[in-house]
C-alpha cells in the first residue's frame, strides 16, 4: 500500500521562515500583509486569528492589580511588572552572545540579533522601507494611514502608540520617574536618563563616518552630518529660509525683555529669572533658585559631591562647565 508522504516543511516565500504546518504558514503570512480580520470593538485592536482575539480580550478586560511603586504604572500580570521595573533600575539581564549588548527583555535580544545578520523580512509595500521585526513594521504603517488610536484626555492630542501617550502625559503631570544615581537629576523617559548619564561617563558611542567626530546622542550625530551633506530639512513657512535644525527657529518670545527661545520650557525658566521667582528650594539650607538645575548644582556644596569626572586624569568636579574648562589643560586648547 502506498503511503502519501507529508510535506516536511512549509517555507514563507517572503522571509524564508519555515513551518511544520501549512496553517502556521498561512497565519504567519498575515504579518507581512498586515491582514487582520478579527477586530476588538472595545479597544480598537485587530488581530489575525480568532484564537488571538479571544486571548487579547482576556488581557484587555483583566484587572491590573500589580502596581509599580516607583511610577505607579499598573499591570495585569506580575511578570510584566518585573520586566517594567528593569527600566527604573537599569538592570538588563538578557545579553546578546555576539556583541555582549544587554536588554530588558528576552524578545529584544531576538530582534537585536537581526542587526548582525542584516535580516529585514518585513517590507512596507507603500514606501519600500524594510524592518527586522513585525512590531516596528506595524507601527511604521500607521505613518501612512495616519491612524492615531491613543488620545490624551487632558489636551486631546492623539498618538499612534500607547507608549507615546504615556510619555506625553508626563508633560501635564510633571512626572519624572527616572533618576540619575550620580547627580540626582530626574527625567521623564528612560532614554533621556541614558543619554544624560553619558555626561558623567564621557561615553560618545555615535561616530561620524566622514570626519570621525563622536557624539553622546544619535540626534546630535544626525544634525552634525547635515554640515557635511548640506541638507537643511527645516523650512520657515513665512520666508522660506531653511535650517539644519528645528531648534534654530525661536518662536517663543519673552514679553519682558524680547529674548526668543526655541522651546517653551526655556522661556518658562527664563521668565523665572526675569521676575525673580525662585520656586526651587534647598531642603538643607533653605536657599532658593530659579531652576531645578541650579538647585541640583547648589546641593553639591552640601554633599561635597563631584559627579563630573575627567576621563584623562581622573580629577572630579561639581560642575560640567568647570570640567569642560579644565580639560583644555590636557588638550592645550584655549577656550
């Protein structure tokens, strides 16, 4: 009797991933086409399978009983809370075995490894851009559709990602849950804290492949490269003049002295100085300051803390500006 042999594997013709079941391949292909037939009318989320919709509804209606004691964010499962707390402590227990880079979650390592392989199996059929993971691809497609499902109930502004809404809400609440353990400064996002810490360590991981100059922030490298390419992507809609950076424009004006600023928060701090208001007070000596940064610097007097370290000779300073001036001794530059 002849026995019909079952096909051993089913391969995706888009990303070449293999599956043992034909049904698995069919479900997998929905990732590339972004086909999602099953819609949850409560939260506006769509998924590609009936079983996924059932699971999603269970998560969506589950009570969030696990609370972060640092930022008060809530979660439906304790494992989600544990992973979230890594963002406050800076603990990254999952490591790439190729480059030793560490991550908060195991799934981030899997996604990161595609950086080494160069694999980007998710392709946007609108603009042709490719992505290494499905979630980034899904977020990208919202740029084309303009869909913004997450709304701020204070100002009405809308966002395409829930994480963007969470960060935005901190503008209204003033919450800054991420604290520097070296100088005490606080930040609204973990990425801002990571960038800030490079002030203390002197780390500059972003390098210009044209002139070799290094930067502590990727955005600074991006702006720097425009001086090589001549690109000026920011245009004044009144006179047509172009700029390398968005912040060369200064739309916020002080009605007392006429000075202009690129960001509203700069104007607010400037006004405190102008009117003599000092809302930031030292709880040690009672001295008051116009900005939180001035208070932080002042407190170093009490603690004798010198968080800014010279990476050449190891000498420490209480202010970044003093360190910058001091380093000219080593470079023999004249400030």
